C-alpha cells in the first residue's frame, strides 16, 4: 500500500510521542508499505510563534517565522526514523524535491503541485519523505502557507496527487466521536462517517480534519483518523467516505412560504420551537426556515400550505407576541452545495448576482456553512437554475 501519514502537533508534542510516531512508520515500512509522512509543528509551536510576532511584520517574514515549527518537526522525525534504520529525507520549502507550489494569488498551483508530487512518489520505494505540513512556496521560491488546518490539506492533497491508497490523520482523538469525550459521558468512536457529515461538524467547531483538506479527497482515496497512541497506522479509527462535490439542485415540487409576524420574535424565548413543533406535530415537513427580528418564515410543501396556515394561525391566536400569519404560494428553491464555502469569499454573491442579472426576484436566501438556498417564483425556476448553472459550470 501507498500511504500518507499526517502527524498533528499533539501527536508530536514530546520526545516520547515522536518516538511513538517513528515506531508506527517504521513498522509499516518493514511490512512492505510505501509511506510518506506529513508533520505539523510540535505541540503549540505555531500559535506560540504567532503570539510572539507583536510587531508589524511583512507577510513573507511571518511565513518564514511560523515555518520554523514544521521545519523542526520534520528534522526530529527524520532523525527518529534514521535511528530505526529507516531511510528517510526531510522536505521543506527550498528543497529541490519540494512539492507544494502556490501561485501569485496564494492559491495552490494544481498542475505544478501534481507534477512535483508524482515525481516525489516515484522515490517512495527507496525512501520515506518527511514533508512539512502547512507550508508551500511560490514560483519565486518564497515561503507561503496553506492557512488554518494546512497540514491536513497538505496530507490529503499529496495523497490524491501521488495516487495513494490511504491518508491517515494521526491526532489526539480516537477517530470521530459521537460527542466531545471531555464533556459527554459515554462518547464512543464512529467507525465510518461521510465527507458531507464531517464537513458540517468541522465547520461548526469539530477540530478533527480541516474542511479545506477534505476538498482534495476523491472517491478513490481512503482517509482515516486514528489516535496517536494507536501503534498501527493501517488499522482502527474512523473511515471518512465519499467526496466533496459542488451540487446544484432544484426541488421538483413547489413550496409555500408562510410568514409569522410578531413583536421582537428573536428575543422571545421558545417561539421558534413552538411554531416548528406545532408543524411537526401535524406531520408537516419544513423545507427551510428564515428568521428576522419581527418574523419567522417557514417553507413547506405547497400541497400542505392550507393545513400549515391553520396550524400556525392557532399558535398566533394563543401567543400574545404574535400578530399574524400570511402565505405566498408557488415558490421554487434552488440549492448550491459546496465543499468549502467559508473559504470562498463572495460565494453568495456569485449565486445571487446571476439570478438578479436575469431579472428574477428573490423571495429569500438561506445560507449555511456548506450550502446556499435561493427561493424564487415558481414560474422563474428554470431561468434561475440556468443562470446559476451557467455561472458555476460555464
């Protein structure tokens, strides 16, 4: 097997942990596997270095300074592997075989990075490359960085471009857990999770695998998360399945838009729960919810609109802070699902502007970390879909 093993800062946080990491790599190599290693900075080195930059440093100087954590880690790991009679070489920006290249905008140069990574992969039968995570270099040889979670990004990107069988993320948790084991009693490991599930957890604070890394995962590349105390790189932990896709989807049935108005609804405890609970009790599915200071809007199937209106009206009559409910029929929804929306400035504009340019009015726009839903008049749905598709797929 060809495997990329990424060791996070916690898993390299002490000499004992570096020994443990080297033991696991050496074991896999002796079993006949081709292993490439990606190393984060030891412990909290990068954060410590950033905190110490209290002066107005140029971006190039900041990148050079924070690179010292990863540069130290790869030297430590290479030395630990050499002590175990494993032929290894550390790679950092400036090395002739350095693989990760960024363009003038600071984005990964995919063509050049793929070419260099494939060349590096050809050497893996004879040597273990130990690569600094998080770092890159531009075409002029200047050090750049891949942003938050950049070591994860390095690992999955290299795994994809070198046609690896698997990327193993070694961290301080035993795979993906059902809850935070430091907070929740009885938290247990999840054996499998999809990319879509994990990206939603990651965007909402689960610091396991960076969403930017998962954008490089394709269906043929296995990604697994294991605990640093696990001695075998090739077993255990949580398997991450599937791949990110930009999906543009239009619901094939009309919706109705029901808006409940009231006084300072957002500051009224339990109003949203009462209204959505009443719809649920009536077996009415909610397709989308939007809220303002003085209103809450529900999108439901058009065929149950009348029943939903009566349910919500009953809540309006029973609650002094609510004043009225109104219905707009024949609404269409188009959803754009993406892998890494928070790191794409202007993505909402890129969805909304083509619809506006086509002269189509918007009922609503509802966003999350991984999707944007636009609600338009039913009769304009095809034109709106074409406008969005032309922009994203053109």
